[in-house]
């Protein structure tokens, strides 16, 4: 009788989790003084290629925040890691994300004179993994309740939306599974919207910050100030000015990179109307 072949990817992931668990137990304890003032845990929800990497990098540059670039914290929650272990892993990932010249989401966000990868007094910690977090919520809504029980501090959610036509186009171009198929990308994008709309009904409206990517690009200092207020940290003029320097002047309208026929344009238009957080977007805008 033949034995069932093992999946090498699953085996590798299990080994990585085990190794990470034991390494982070000790490290989390010896760094415990860093965690004493943490009062807010920050999570992104949303979609790939929607501007999360930029905003995550700006937050990670704040002297009182550490925001990792796609640690995938909820998988460690599922594996039973403690608060201090997760904080340590987020810190190490935030330090890596903050290295000068490192690409995040295909771009380099080096903020001059600020605190990327370092911290003065850690008050906010979190993970920038909008699509990954949304997919895990989609798979099992209990991820967040488990996180609340482990972290035991306020959890705040950041939801950045981008013109759906641009977001869908970029997903179709960049995701090899879609192979530039707009239909597949449309279905996937709105499945994430469905998950987020449902998730929003389960949390306090004061615990989620929503912003349009285009609005953030047009007015980065005020929007970043609003976001810092939401997370409970002060934003100095120097911090806001330095962050604004790395924000590009206008968003890329990726929808014009591929051919959208009228049927698909109307399909997305009708789906946009189903979600209040997408209202105001159009193909022409």
C-alpha cells in the first residue's frame, strides 16, 4: 500500500513555525520593557496594490510606532504564540522593512530624518498585510477574536480603498493566477469587498479608519495627521513634512493599461454601488 506523499510546502511551514516559536519565546521576554507602553494594535484590511505599502512605511517612520510589512501575524495567532512573541516578530519585521533602500510593494519609501526600523517610545504596533488579513478573516472570522484575547489592547483597523478599476487592473496584471483576465480579477476583488463589508458590521465604527488612496495622495499631511490621531499618537510637523516628501504627486491610473470593454465597465459600476466605501468611483474619474 502506497503512503500519501507529503507536501513539502506544508512541512516547511510547520518547521518554520516551530523554529520561530522557540526563538521568539526568549526574545519576546528579554525585550519586554519595549512593550510596556503599547496601547494600540494596528491591522490593515483590504486589497493588494491599493497603496497600503506606502502608508505602512509612513507609519513605521513614526518614533512611537512599529508597523511591519506583511509579517502575516494572524498565522502566529492561530499557532498559539503569546503577545510578547508576536510583538517581537512584528518588531523584527518592522526593522527589516525600515532598512534603507528596501523595496516595499515594488517601491522604495525611504523617509529622511525619521524613525523607520527604530523607535523612541513604542505605543502602536501592527502589521501591514491588508489582503492577507482579509483572506484570513474570510476563511475564519474567529482569527480576530483570538487576537483580541492574546493582545489585550485596543485593535484598530485601517482600510484604504483605491479606484476599483485601477485596483482590479493591477491585480490582473500582477497576479499570475489571473493572467491579465479581468473577469477573474473582478470576482476576486469584490469577494474581498464582501468580506470587509460583513466584517465592518462586527466592529465598532470608531475602530476603523477608511480613506481613499487618491485623497491621501492629494493631501498626505492632513490625511496622515488624521490617521495618527486615530491611532492615538501625536504627529509633529517635521514628521508630516518628511513623510509628504516621499508621496508621489498623483496616483497611477492603471485602468488605461489594458482594454476594458463596456460590459466589464458596467459590471464593475454596478458592483461599486453595493459598497458605500466605494461610492464616488467611476471608470472616467
